[in-house]
């Protein structure tokens, strides 16, 4: 098994933790990214509301 396959799970986990940590530390930056639009296409759709399933 190569180096890529051996540590794939660890790298995915670290990536998830980094994303959650950055989202908690700088939520405004992520809101700005979500607001990006080019040619009336939103490249990063807003996540569904937590309560959308209840409505």
C-alpha cells in the first residue's frame, strides 16, 4: 500500500476538522465565499436551514 492510500483516512479527517475549525473561527469569511456569484450562478450554494425539514 502506497503513502497516498495509507494516510488517506487521516488526511480526510484532518481536512474535516480544519474546515469545521475555520468555520467556527471565521464564519464571516465563509459567508463571503457562499455569496460569490459569477454570471448569475452561485458556485457555493447556501446550506439548507436546520429547520427546513420541519416546515
